[in-house]
C-alpha cells in the first residue's frame, strides 16, 4: 500500500472534507489522556514497573524528558509549559529530574537498554550546557543507552553552533526545528519573531555535526496566514531540504489555553482559506518528493519513518509518529505521559506537586490507566488505522482472541456511510482506507473508540482538518 518511491497517495475532495470536518481525538494514545483516572497512582505504576523488570526478556525502553520552560510565550501554543526568564528554575528542575531518574531505574532495574530518547518541551535548550551534561550523565548512569534514535526539540532562536555541537557530543542524532511560518506578519501575530537566516543556520550546523535527521515543524491556520504567504514559507523550507516536515493544524481553543486569547478571531483565516492552504501544502510537499506518512507527517522516501511504515513498525504516540513500537515509554518531568505494558501514566502538572512527591521518595504520578482487553484490542485497531491505513480482520482477531467482524459489527455498520462516500473500502476480512479517506483518518478511527460511543460528552478536541 505504501509504495517505496511514492508513498501514500492523498486525494483531495473539498466537499467530503467539509462534511466530515468535526472535532475528535488525535489518537496519540488510546484510550486518550482525557480518560485517565486518578485512581491509577504511583503504587500501581510501580507495580507494573516491577512486573516488566521481572520478565525474562524485558522490552527495551524509550525515554522521554519534559523540559517545561520557555523564555517567551508563543500565542498559538497549547503545550504544557512554564514561561520564565529566570534560568535558576532549570537548575532546581534538573535536581528533581535526577531524583526521578533514580527512582524509575530502581523499580525497572538498573541499566535497562534504551533505544530511543527524546527531550521535549517547552524549550529543552532553556537548559545551559552544564545542565544538559548533568541530565545526560544521570541518564547514562542509570540506563544503558544503546545505539538508537536520540531526538530533541529545538527553538532556532535559542541555540548557537556551540550548543548544536554539544548536543551531538551528548549523543543526539535527530532534531526537530520549530518554524511554524516565515511570514513576518504571521510571526508578529503569534509573538514568535524568527528569521529564516537563524533557522537555516541551525539546520546547517546540525548537518555539519552529523545529525542524521532534521525535521521542520509548520502550522497551518495561524492568524494572518494566506495561501501565497504559506507557499513562500514552503518554498524556503523545501530549498533547505529537511528530512521530515510536520504540518500541524492550529486548534484555536482560547477558552482552554490562555495565550491563545491574544489572537484575534478576525485575524484567523476563514475555513475555506485554511483548506486551500492545506491543499496547496500537501500538493507542494508530495510534488517535491516527500512521502505522506499520515496525519501531519511527511518524510523523504529513504527516511526511517517511511521504512517503518512499509515494514509495519510505525507507531503513533505522544511525540507523533515514531519507530520502535516494541519499546516501553518511560516519561519523566512535569506533565510527562508514559506507556509501560498495558498502562499509561501522567506526572503531576505543577512543579510544586512534582517536587513534593519526589521529596517523599515517591514517583510523581498524578493519574493514569490500566488498559483492559477491550482497550488493548481497540488500541491495536486505531494504531493500525493511523499508521498503516488498513485492517486485517483475521490477523487482529487471532492476536486478540476474537471474531473481529462479530465483535465490531456495530462499528463496521457505522462505517458503511463512509464507505458509500468513498473514504474506505470494506471487503471480505479487510478494511482499507482510500486516498480520499486518508486525511480523514481520525473520523474513521473514532468509530472504534468505545469511550466516544458510550458517552456524548463534549470534550475539547481539535477539528480533524
């Protein structure tokens, strides 16, 4: 389905997109984080860490570290962050990250193999060089960092060539650069002034230091954006030839995210203009040879995301699309969300609560969920849809001990109108998402979401397009 040279084809149908453009989860997890419960606490999480540690061949690990600090606020941002110019906060935060690292390793068993590591934020490079060294030193002291993928999110305004060289020295080999848009009017409207020159300087430094993959993050639907203006940004990005491009949909939810209240509704592009921006962007990126991986990710044909998709190893998690689906994800820092075995856990959201739990010698788990058999089956279904765009009923049925067509009779019935609209094909023992349906994959996945089916509570999800 994913041709090695051309990748997934996307067919644009404006009428269908308007018909199905409703709010829904992004499925970076299933069940989604809004379904986590406080009754899943540190004790239950620790119990699962011990279970995994006791396995004969324990799963390798993916480590995520959340660095919440930002020196300035970008008005569009919906991330968990702490805006401060006081760099002293970072030193204390590293003190407590070291405590959490030691506690996690104590329960998991020391020197567990790590194949993936990610620093996200916030702005990870809010840390100074010595703090970065401290964090990586503590990580290496308690975990065995094998050859793998080590990624960091970069704000090009906050780094220089020396920092890029240090990151490579510490073992990082992948980075994502936040850009969003080069248009000066858009940047002013979202309070993120970032020149093309400083962005390209960081990208060039990453290549000079031997980073194997550089990704560029863009957002469509921002205030003051136009089709022609965003096309210019894409032209400049394509000239820089990054390995991956992420094209995110701006979700304007000012009632939930206070910084977004600085954005005037009248400055946002209309629904039609927003669709035109997206349509032109997809055509431009795929025309330039980038493979459509799914949702909001594009990659070169030889990039590991494309390879993982062809080999069935692609997964979707809280960092978006990634490889190594066999890893347990241990997440550290405030608000960080991890996945260990059949469980999810999320740390406390405030520094005060996070520090207090660690001072007590307890992992700072605020809430989580232990998936039941139905959750695990539906998670596998939704992962297959989001990553492979097809379902093999017999294979999923064998893996989970169910008659797939009978188990999901209601869901498959609900999908028949989408099949009639050409978004998917329902054949004997198989569901295949068509080129028309790939941009609307969230709608198709929602049909298998038990929690959405059980209640009609309005939740703060973004529009699918």
